[in-house]
């Protein structure tokens, strides 16, 4: 710890009355992330089982892409909630990792890359899912990637850029870490005490690179997905594809709408904390409870995606409902059997007493 940090830590113990609420503490942050991860693993494993074992033949072509997206979603959640678990100090673009990777001595720059790579891979999987539906439904258009070589080039560029989304932040990591920490303390003199740990790293001096970089990436992904979605939706309108029967059109439209809702729900869960992060950096306000809750909200997108998958698709919903009813029904049978046995035993005992 530098002399500046020692000085501020002494002042911290004297001047800061440590009135942070429980929501701002690292213990709440870690516990909430781990509890959310437990529910994510349970629900995501069940949703993955449904995709692999319950999907009807009409979904066979799309299931691999759904599984691909689902695995990336689980990886992204697990990376942020368990492996890295970044405790942010926004508006300073800095974090103290609390995940298990730090106990294995994984450098902070590698943890940054892994976290951004998981997020980038998940967004690419969303694009490939809609591209596949676009390719199956839109039969006559020069904008459809029919050739396998074209799709390989497209995916190579798509995944290559977004998996390495964090590289600009890594190569521009500031050298004057102590100075940045000191500047932050001059404005916000009483952060949580974990701020003084040696493992706390500043990613950027300010948001001049982080925000534009994130805006551009979000815009590019939104633009590509919007094209595939809108073009597919227009093709499914009545009269747009005369070679498609009305029954097939209805089935395809229902499945496509379910897929759009399935993706939009976790995207909204991810979008909310991203908006908060950008506002915090842009307007320079510090709210540690908001920092913690935003990351926790971000790690819940896997839970929301799994629940959407389970309840939006009719085969999965029907299987889950029947499974739930069978469990309840078996319990009722068991209770009835036990009640009957108790009644018979009581009757036998009563008869014995009567005869005596």
C-alpha cells in the first residue's frame, strides 16, 4: 500500500463513520451473486434438458443454435457472478475482483478479457440464432447467406471482434493507478474499505474510451439483429411468400415471436445495468448500492432467459406443467395411502378394544 493510500486509510478510520448500508458491502454483493448463480444453474440445466430431449421435430433445425446461445448465456452469468465477480467503483472505471480466479493468481487483465469475451460470445450467439431463422424463412433474397463459406467469414469477423471486445481497455490500462485512486478519494473520500485493497484496479482514467466503445458495439449488434428480425418478420406477413402454406406460416410466425420474446427478456435485464453504468460514468455520480445492484441484476439474465425458454415454447411449457402435475399427483396418492393405512389401523384397534 502506498503512502497516499495509508494516509487516506488513516483519515478514513477517523472521518468516515462507516455508515454504508448492507447493500453496499462486498458480503451482500458476493452472497447475492452466488444465490443467483444457484438458481441460474438449476433453471438453466433444466432448460437445456428441455431443448435436448423435449424439442419436437419442427424445432430440430434451430435447437443447436438455441443450445449454443444457452451455453454462452450460462457462461456469461457464471463468469460475472463466480469467476470474476467485479465489485465496481463507478464513476471511476475501476473494480476489485472478488471471484475465484483471483485465488488462483489469474492476472486482472486476463479476468477483464474473460468477462468481456463471455459477454461478446453471448451477443454473437443471439445474432447467429436470428441469422439461422432468417436463412430458413427468407427463401428469395440476395441478403441471405446461403453459402457456408460466407457464413464462416461472417462469424469469424463477428466473434473475433466481440470476443475481443475488452482488448482496447486492456491495452490502455493506466499506469498511474495510485494517482487515479487518489483523485477518486479527493471527490469521494469515504468509499467502502475494500477500495484500499491492492487488488483494486482502474481500467480507465475516465469514460472517454469505455462509453464510446460500448455504444458502438451495442449499436452494431442492434443493427445486425434488427435487419435479420425485420426481414424475417416481413417475409412471414400474409402474401409475402406464396410458396408457404397458411398453416406453415402460422407455425413459423408463432415460433419466431416466441424466439424474439425469449431473447428480448434477458436483453432488457442486461440493458438496465448498462444504462446505469453509462449514466454513472457520464454524469459522475457515485452510488455504491447502485453499483452492486446493477451487477447483480446483470447476472440474473441467465435466470430470466431460462424462465422465458421454459414458459414461452409450448412443448417445454406443456412438459413442465405435466411434470409439475405428476409430482403433485404422486404426493396426493402417497398422502391418501398413508391416510388409508392410518384409518385401517385405527379401525382395527377400535374393534379389538370393543371385543375386549
